[in-house]
C-alpha cells in the first residue's frame, strides 16, 4: 500500500518536469543523502538495477540537472552532483515526501515518530548487513 501511495504522490512531479520516476528517485536520493554520491551508492542503498540507474543518470546529465565529477587524486570513482536546474523538481519531490510523512504519522506524538524513525533506520541497516552476509 505504501508503494502505491508513494507512486501516486510522485506521479504529478514526474509529469510536471517530464522525468521518469527513476530520475526523480535519483535526484531525491542525492539531495537527501549527500554522503552517498556515486551510482554504486544509489544501486546499493536503494536496491536498484545498475542499468536503470546508469540510463537515468545519463538522461539527467544530458538535461543539465546532474554533473559527474572526480575527487582530486581519484580518477576511478565518479561522484554525482546536483546542478541548479534540478532544484525546482527536487524541492517539489521533497515537499511531497514531507507531506506524505505527515499524512502517515498523523495522530502520532513526536516521541512515537522518533521511535518509528529510529526503528526503521535500524531495520534498514540490519537488512543491508543481512544481504551482505554480515548479520
């Protein structure tokens, strides 16, 4: 049910800016988790296919919404950076995410929301470790 509601929430944004859902997900991921700025990070943390991520990144680069960069002394890892033209779509996506969070946590106290967020963070980390065979 959550996926269906999330899809419905994001659909007007993808339509308005003429981007795919994968492209919006990549933009939001990079904005919401700036420490994870490589295609490999996106694939690993979001459990998306490499080919879909690669195609979407290429499309965003062509649009001028995303830039590939290298860190000094490391020409091996390509880092991704959001560019200013992506800002309106990112802001709309983040606003939609915030509205959805508020809708889903309606009637919860601040403590209940914090506990739920903490539990989901721990579950996510345990899932990542289990999939790697480290748990």
